[in-house]
C-alpha cells in the first residue's frame, strides 16, 4: 500500500528495508558465484572471493539480521497480534550464523574443503534468498498496512541503532 501526501502517491512505509535488500542482493548472489567457482578457478582467486563474502556476511548481513530480530520482528508480531509469530524467521538467522561460522573455518583452506565449502556457500545463498523472499512477500506488506510513515521511520532508526551496536560488538 502506498500512502498519499497532498494528493501525491508516496513510497510504501517499508521502502527503506526493501531498498536495503536490493543493495544486499548482489552480495548474496556473490555467494552462489563463489560456490560455482569452487574447483574451477585458481585457489588464490577463490580465497579472495570467499574472504570478501565472509567480510560482507559478518560486517553487514549479521548486523542486519540482529536488527531484524531486535526491532522488525517484534513490530511484525504486534501487527499480527502474536509476538511469537516470527520465531521461524529468527530461526533462519540462527541457521545463517551457523553457516557463516562454518564458512569462517573453511575459508582458510578453501581448496582442501571444496565440497564442504560449496555446500556452505550454496546453502547460505538459498537460505538468505528464501528468507528475504518471505520478508518481502509476507511481513513487509503487513507492515505497510499497519505502520504510518512516522512509525516506520522510528522503526528503521531503531534498526540502524541495533545494527550499529552489532557491528561494534563484532569489531571487539
């Protein structure tokens, strides 16, 4: 649903999160590309791709997920009238972090663990793409219906603060 301001259509309240997802998608696609490259490109090239992917995952995707758990999902739960309704989405985040941890180990010797590395990279790609799809198709339209632009702005400011805290904890 779009809101109108002075007779002019405006963006959906959740557009900032949709835009963030669009910005993250090339990095998520890079996971699949890296998985495709396992065993087909020189080890140094693969190691660089995996290191770039790992940095993105730990510095951007995990803070994004933590902000969703802390701010977005409780808001969705309130809109649904069931605070536990988003537990499966939070569980997706746990599975993503487990795969990222596994990638953190495998990335030091990618050529020695080709099949495991390929499994983890494809798994991360599939899980994150499915997760984003569920948010975009189910949760964000719900929030568009229930949040005013001001409420959405406050929610996104809170999400940015939560992501910032997560990034600073990661750097310690």
